[in-house]
């Protein structure tokens, strides 16, 4: 049996491996509230790193943050027909505002406190934000509105999985209003680019940008754009979406403006979001059978220093040298900020500490023992290499060299994930090949297929549990190509996959 | 009539002035959901500045962030008797998880989706976090646990006021677990110090640190500590609290650990929080009859540059000079980060732009017109001085000088607020003097009074709407002093005030 820190391995049982990686890295766990997770400090620190980077990108593209109410009146949900159909089925509904003790002394909702109009916990905020925007927008001078909110949302899910699908999750939702359709489309695509660049340069997770087919659109959107990544089990993950909402929500909410000619027009809106689901994608893109692998750009610690000593005298000298090294590292800039370092001076066995750093995905482990101290060196393990595959560096120059090593790890992770994705992306020209490509219970990969709208709802797709992920941006249709499902002339090239 | 940007003035109608300052600065507004506010971009940027500074302080004192569920099962609330009494009366209760259309096509909670056990939206998270801690703590080696969460919470309030009292609000809640009572008390007081230092050095809002009298404690706490500030209308604002929870919540949640001798002990816990209410305190501490006044440490913009020109030719030259100045300012460090600058190049009258900067509380307004450009100077208005009281600076050296001016504004605001507080703090030795001190409808100030527990519930207090704010830390009782309410031997010196 393989000597791995995580059991089962990816090969043996991918879904269980995923749960075990989360447990071993102490990222999150289930709570007593059905479908709601607790995000533990190591997982939350990864989310904070994501937030900080995304927030900077949103602000650099002219957006400002705001905060809108958690609760949405039922009547708001009813305003947009497709939207209510898409979201009303899975909402937490607030019906009372007070508890009281019943005759047995148990707390129950006080019937006298029943709300006239029930409220739902936001599954997404188009309707409540649209209501406010309708008040704020009068003239073309008030446009564009470019706002984002960081918030929790809730969708009652029957089958949940940590990070990937939870009833409550954390996300950001951008909501913008524009004077013209073109401006709104440009915004939608600009934010898709922001997400794609973040995914590739920060998460080291390659993505395909594309437009959703009609059956996979956000309820109420004219067009939904998506970034799609391929996990190690060859299933796809929708990692972020950006919606061109046309005038649908503006009509429902009454967002109108006077144009320069003094005529009233209906505005054009967009919305776009990514969530804590990204952490699930991060785990499944890079982690291995020894646990979490974090790209340096998102690692809460870049370097964990592991002091090694046998007695108190050694301890003092070693810890002093570790402190010096930590200080050097913190004085060094990686990706625009000081290198993040922790000295693990807990009273535990060295092997246990080293394995914990591995399972938590810390990019660099630095061992410093009496021999290293005498030689002025440190012994360094990289998380993207084998755990025994360590290399000696001069302690005096390690801080400077660390920047290069972290940069290399970041780029290697992207390269490896991209190779995996490309190796598992195929062009498929017949339904038979399609069937055999996806016959494998786990994954299969990305299949590029000539498609027509008539393929929506095709029985093969439901049976194989394969869905259209997107029409990749820039993809074209071969002249004369036929839809592999219907035989009709192809309307687009669609990327298909099994998905999370 | 006074020529003020805000009407009514503080003198004329303080509560209305408060609402108008918020409106004029575009900080927040009421939403269609009862008691829930929308925090608009300028208000949210102030909150982000507060968050960033507090979060750094929490991390510097060894705390890590995590995230716990929004919803709490009813049975959890019942675990701690005083806690349920204090919080169960004002909760949003989730009873269903699905909506459906009724016979008239209206959305209603689907009766088939009724929850077996209703859930409440967290009014505070001691119980759900305690439940998780009980799972995580086994041994003294697992202690202390030092966690914080940034979250939204909800308390159903009948009378709400923007920032000061809203049904939903944003806050942070720290929750820690310790092996000994002493350690927990030390933590409680350490975080009180963090809050007090933040209030004074960042918000420029002086506070009195103290312990709450028993009637004002957090439901379930052994001791509640508080920071209390005095607003300009001489009413107090409780700005933050830190609770020593003893073993009450640890018993209720079952947080136990094996000590080094292998014996089982019950742990000791604390909790502490500040919220968006701080923004209300900030407004009422510094703002004047021209609108919001922001201490530079929390201003989303330190400097707003106002270009002045008459034609396109002037415009190009002026905007170029403004860009140069903005670049210089951004290259300059104030309070550990680059100076935040915005050039207001909107096509509006100069007076309108200048007044907007004043009403929004921007610390420095910098006018740059053709004459300034010719002379190599800029014309600078300080928000803490009269709006006509402007001063010329050399453009080339202004960036460096701005740091000193911002530092001086920050310290002047604290000095002014401290003088106001001290001028309105008195020692009171008789019930008669107490009555006349608080006879004024608005405020009165802080009254230091010899007090005994028997005074709790005294009719004078209810009638005057005066409450004990705290027993100031370090305060003593004069030998032989008598409680002014009961005549019994005094047990403490208590600070009384009307309050928000």
C-alpha cells in the first residue's frame, strides 16, 4: 500500500479523498445546522487571501463596496418570473420575529409575532439591490453604478459538500447599472476577465471562459458567462459567473433614467459573483495524496520554519537562528507583500510538525537543526515536490532565494494543472464517441462538441450526467458541421463535462 | 439664520441633524425591509477602514478569523438560561425552507417544508460557537482558543436608527476559551484595551473603560466590560463590550478539557464585539453643522483635489497639475499607508464640489486653479476649520506637509472631543443634584455617583431615562460614602448618563 498521508488516495476514492484533505488541513467541517459549514481558521485565511486580491481587482476596475439587507420580502422575488422559478424553491423563510416558551417550557415561534409578509434569506440580491437602484438612478448622470458586496447567502440544498455546495456560503456579488446594452455587455465580459485572470495567476487554476447555453443560464439573465476549470478527477467546476441581465431586472425593479435628450429609458444591468466554492476548486486542482497543496499567492504561510533540537541549550541557539531567518524573510517582498512566515516551536515531534505542514499545504518547510546552524545552512522542502526531496540553502541568502522558489512553485502548479486540463480535453464528433468518453464513472474530461439548441434535454446527457459547461469564447463552428445529438446544422461548439 | 449645510443644526434638533448628516454624506439609508439599512459606498468605506485596523489589532494579539453558521437551532438558545431570556424575545425565526405558489399564484411558505426544529438568525453566536468548541477542545494542549468572526447578526428591534440600532448589523465577535479564570479575565481586559486604544487613536473618540453593573450585563456573562463615549448632545454611547463569561457558557455547551494531571475541568470563556454602531458614534463625536467630519485615520479619502478652470485650454493644464499632485501624495505615507487622494473632475460647479467634500467629511480639500498653477501653489481647506478658512501651500512640498496636517487634524479632533467629554463629566453627591443634572431633555453628561446595588431599578432612573454606564476601571469609593439613591454604604463609583 502506498505510504500517503491521506487515505483513501485520489485513485481509490476521490470524493472521500476530498473530505479527508479538508479534515487533515483543518479547513472546515460540518456544523449541527443542516448544510451549513464552519470555516476553520486555516480555510478562512485562504478565503481572506482570495478576498483581498479580488477586492483590489474590483476597486482597480472602478467598483466600490456597499452592503444590502440579508432579508428579502417575498413580493420582491415575484417581480422577475424566471428568477422566482429559479430561486424560490430553495429558500430559508423567516415567518416570525419572536420566540416564547410554550406550556412545556420549550421555545416556539410566538404566533403573535407572525410577519404579515414573510422574508427570505437572500439566495442572491438582484431584487433588493434593484429596488434601491431604482431610487438612486434618475438621470444618465447617475450612471454607471458599479457596486459590489461581500456577503453570506443561503440556498437550501439537499445534498451538500464542504465548500462545493453548502446551504450557507460566503461570496461577493457585483451589481452594476448602465445606460446602454453595449456598456453592460462590456462590463459583464470585463469582470469575466477579472475572474479568469485571478483564477490563473493567483489560484494557478486554468479556466475556459465561455457563454452558457440557454438551459444553463442564471434565472432571469439574457446571457450568462462562466469560467470553467477541470478538476483532477476530470470533472468540471463552474468557478465564477458573470451575467448580462439585459433590461429584465431593470424592468422588474423599475430602474429608469432620463437620457441627455430628456427621454426616459430603461437601464441595463449586470451581476457577477464568486464564492467560497473557489476553495473547493483550489483543493481539487492542486492537492495530492499527502494533502492540501496551496499556490504561494494564497498560502496563509509561505514558509514554516521547523526548529530541530535535542536539549535546552541547543533549543536557545536554534530558536534564535530561526527568529533571525524569520525576520529576514519578513523583510523580503513576494507578490507585493512581505513573505509570511511561522516558526512552529510547539513541543511536538519533528516528524509530526513536518507532516502537519505538508498536510496543510505550506509551500516551503525550512528545517533548522544544530548541524545546519554550524554550517550556516537550512534544509528546505517544497510542497510541490516529494516530501523527502529536500535541498540545502545558505541561511544568509535564503530569504532572497525564497522569492524565486515561491514564484517557481506558483508557475509550476499552473503549468501542471494546465497540462492535465489539456490532456483531458478532446474534440468529439459522434454520439458514440461521446458516450464512451463519458462512460467512466469519474469524470472523463472536457469534450468539445458541435451542438444545436435541439440538443437541450437530450436523454444521453441526463443518463450520463453530463452537462454543457459553456460555448468557449472565440470558438467557431466548422462549416457544414452537424450537431452530434440531433444531426441538425451546428449552431455552436459546446464544451461538455460531468461537473460539480 | 445660520448659514449651515445641514438643517436643522445640532442645537435645533439633534436627532434630525444626525439623520441629515448621514443623508448629506451619503453614508446609509433605510431599506424596504423593516429595521434593515443599506450601507452605501461612503459609509461602507469607513467600515472597511475600521475593519482593517481592528483586524490587524486582533491578529497582533494572537487571534485568528473563522466563520460559523448564520442560523442557530432553537435548542441551542435554551442551553443558557439568562442568555435565552436576554435574546429570545427579538429573533428572526426561520420556519420553512421552500416557497410555493398558492391558488392565487402568490408565493407562500410551502407547508410541506416546515422545519422540525425552527432556526433563528444569530443575534450573537456564543451557543453555536460553544457547540463547536466543545468538539475541538479535549486537552489543556488545545487551549487557549482565540478566534474572531466578522459577520452580520440580527436582533428584531422595534425602534431603529441608522447605525445606532438596526435589526441587521455588521460586527465582529471574538470568542475565546481558556484553562483558567485568570487567563480569561486577562483576555477580556486585553480586548477592552484594544477597543479603547482603537477608539482613541483611530476614531479620535475618547472612552471611559469600565465594568457594567449587574443590571447591565450581557445575558449569561459573569462580568461585562465596556467602553463608553460621550456624544455632542451629552448622551453616552456604549461603543464596545468585552465579556468574561466564567464557566456559564462552557457548562451549557460542554467545553471540558483534561488538565496536565489528567483531570477533567470545565473551561473558561470570553466574548467581545464592536459593530457598525461605531459609525454612529463617529458621526456624533465629530460632525458639525456643515456635515460629517472624519478623522483622517478613517477617511476613505484624505485629500480631495478640486480642479478649477474656465475653458478647455485651462482644463488640460490644470488636470495635468492635479495628476502630478495626486501622484506625489500617493507616494507619501500617512499612518503606515499611502495618502488616499481623489481628483473630483466631474462637470459640476466648483462650489457644489467643495460643499460635497465638506459634507462628506474629507479632511483636506485642495483647490488648484490657473492662478495657483502660475504661482506653483495650492489652496487648502481643512475640514476641522471654517469652510472659508483656507491656506496656501507650495505645490511642490504640499505632499510632505500634508502628513503633518493630517496628523494635526487627527490629534485636534481627539483633543476637542476629550475637552467636551471632560467639561460634561461631574461628580454628583445628592439625588437632588442628580435630578437637576439630568433634567435637561437632551443629554446632561456623565455623572460620577456613589452607588450601591440597592439602587438597581430605582424609580428616578426610569423616570429620567438615565442608566448606569459603568464602574470606571480604577475608580474607588470614598471611605464612608453613601449611595445617593439608597443611603446605604456605597459599593462603587458608577458613571451614569442618558444613552443611545
